[in-house]
C-alpha cells in the first residue's frame, strides 16, 4: 500500500483508536503538527496531560531501523542528555494498530535557540560532544550511512530516471551535478580518514528547542551513521568571519567531551551539496503523497531547476576554494 493511501486512511478516529489500544484514554482533542515525512499529532489524555504521537511513513524505515533510533535516544536520555526519546509503554516503544506503526513521545516545549550568542553555541557544542561520544560507542546496523552514494549518486539517478528535469535544462543540471559530485569525492579525500558515528542527522535550528534550562534535541528520525561535522555545520550561517566565530564557539563546548578531527572541515560544503541533491530527490520520491504537490507546487518548473543549477554552481565554487576557515 502506498504512503498516500495509508495516510488517507489515517483519520482522526484511527489516530485516537491507536492511542486507546495502548490503554491510554484520549479526551478527543487532536492537533496535527507540521511534518511532511511522517504524520505527527498532539493529543490530550483524559487526565489533562499531552503526548506527541508519530505515525511513521510506510516503507521508509524497517521496524529494526526505527528501533535502533529509539534505542539510541533512550541511551542518550539515560545519560541525562536532553533529548526526547519515545515512551516505553507495555515494554515497547514501537506500536502497531490497523496497519500503522507509531510511537508516543512526551510533549516538549521550547523556543528556537539564539544562535548569534556564543554562550548558546558553546552550550549546544557541549551536548553535541556528549551525543557524539555515545554515538561513537556503537554502530547502526539497520540504518544506512550518510555517504556520497546514498545522498549523492542515488538521488541524482532518481531525478534523471524520473524525467523530473525540463529537457532544455537537463544537460546543464546533469553536467553541474556530475562536477559537484566529483568535488564532493575530492573533499572526502582531503578530509582523510573520518570516523562514522551515530548522528542526530538533521541538526538544524528547527530541531532544537530552547528553555531556561538549556537545549533539547528533538526528532532523530534522520539519524544515520556519518561524520561528526554533519551535526555541526547546519548551525553555522553568515560570512566567513561569522562562521569562524560560530564554529569556534561550538568547538569550545564540543571538545570538552570529544576531540574533533579538523580534516572534517573539508566536508562542510560537500555535505551541504549532498543535502541539496537529496532534498530534490526527496520531494520527487514523495510526489505521490498529496501533501507534497500542495506544499511544493513549483517543483518541476523551469524556475525551480534553474535555481538548483545556480545552487550547484555556487557549491562547486565553494568546494574548489576549500574550507572557509581553519
């Protein structure tokens, strides 16, 4: 069954029935939260408490892969690292109801962190260092790695095979994506031996919640094996001076708990390039889900692909320049 059909059948009653099947009594209050990849709901129980229910996209992860992520976040939480792990209910974190797979989480409030403040970046760096110290202690077996093949060559081929790119722009996009991936490979060579570890995987500011007690890291759905820098570069923005200052602050916190391999700075623009390619392929691969044409109506237009070609040209130039700072 396609994800679109499965989600079409995920009615409010189906969501509430799934929660009730765990022995939790809902009061009928249900709010769908913003999420494209999965379906996520805030629910209220009869005792007035609230939970977050995540219904996983069919076919994306195996049960084993989901449980690996759950085990990682539970391990982090056990070490008092501020993550939001799935709730253990009836001895399980992953549940099944009427063909749906889902997990429940505590509701965590918070605001977007103020990343322009060095103190905030140091604080985040300390917890990322702790997350990575745990992440390096074991390896995922069911989840794929973040590498050139899975985030570069495979997405590129999916886009070419699906005829998503307008014919008159196809040669330009094909040529620049080829050049970009060659430079990504060269960047990995310049980085030298890089340790793969269990990552958050999608550590952008939207997946960080800040309270007076500090940060909380949420949504490990994209957790994979990969280089440590993947969880750091998305917190950087601005010109070379800004990113240098931000990165220094992150590392002051990070290296309290874990050494950082300086060669990984060669991977910042390479990983950004892979993310750009992967994002276009992600939209294409989800196009059968009605939520995607509604959210990305410009996908497939000439303007969209012209912009992607310009982005890749910029990435090629940045990778040719080498790291912006050391």
